[in-house]
């Protein structure tokens, strides 16, 4: 009865649900958004609609960014923040992967760990900062711990769900062929879930960036979050905006690298996308 509403090429419809977009068109659309965003930003600031005390214009932001990088050692701050993110995230992933796979594969292990993991993943990592400062001081261990807490429990549960959703026909076929339990995990469950696990890692890495900035806002002497805090005290919105944009650019690059790695190592997962 709904056949008459099905979109087709004859309708002249350009945008269709779930229809893939050519890579060139995808890049053009993505770039066009940034062009529109900067244009609106310029109109608001250069047109005097918002005071530059509250929102710096793009040119002022770029000039301040150059000063930060060339004269104020902001490159070191960027490096410290990247190191903290990678350190805390890699540690969380290294521990979450085996536990998540075990929970997804073995239901008794899932029943034992899932209540606590589900409880812990709702606890905001920022709430642990006062305790972590007491336990580990204001050094690097405290910041890595914040990122670990914010990432680990999310990763464990998402990986367990992904592994547990492996197609049953693949599992039954493997058992029919005489595979052992250990080989089932190594040759069926992990390869089948690997593309989705990689997507999970990509998403949670983005969350890790929010945790590190929160950790650097308190008791830090370096990092992008530290620079943003100092700039806020001086009402330097140009520097604050530059720091935020740097975070976004680093995140965009890491996101693109993850997508490239997924296409390279898991080409079968891209079929139909």
C-alpha cells in the first residue's frame, strides 16, 4: 500500500535515506559546513553583533594562536594533552578488550561483572578528581586515571555487547565443523566483532578528550585545558577559541585515521555502506 511513496530516481529526489554518497561529494559537503560556519562567525563578530570581549573574530583568533605557538610554548601543551589522552585511553583499551570479550563470550562472566560495570559507567569521571588528587596528587597519574575511569567501563560494556551479538549461524557452523571453545573465540567471535570494536574505540576516544580537558582544568601546569583556564582569567576569548579549535582538529585527524584503519583492516565491513 506504500509502494507509491517509495523514492526512485525518476522522482528527481537528490537525497534518499541510506543512499551512499560519493567520496568527492562527501568531502565537498563537509568542507562547505566549515565555510558556512566561519562565514556566520565573521558576520557576527565583524558586524559588531557580539562584543569581541565575549567572542573574538576569526582573524584575532588566528593571530593569538600564532603567538601561542611561536612565543608561549603552546606546542608543548598540545603534546602533553595528546600524551595524556593516548596514555589513559591505551591503558583502558588494553584492559577493557580482554574483559569485554570474555563477558561477551561467557555468560557467567557477564553475569558477574555486568552489574558493577553498568553501575560504574554512569559515574562521571570528573567526580573522582578530588579523590584522585588525594590519592595520586596533581601529577600525571591523576590525569591518566581520570581518562582511564571515563573510558574503561564504557569500553567494557560496549565490547561485551558487540561480541555477544555475533551471528548465531556462524557460531553453530563453527561448532559443526568441530571447533573448540578457545578457537571459537579466536577465529569466529573476535574476527566477527573486530570492525564494531574498532568503531567503539573510535567513539570512546572522542569521549577521552572531554575527560582530559576536565582533568587539566584543575591542578595542571601544562596542557590545553591549563591554557584555556589561564585565558579565561584574562578574558582572552581568542586564545580560548583557538584551544578549542585545536582540540577539534586533533580529534578530526584521529577520527579520520581510525576510519582509514577500519577500511584497511576490515574491508568486508564497508560493503553496503
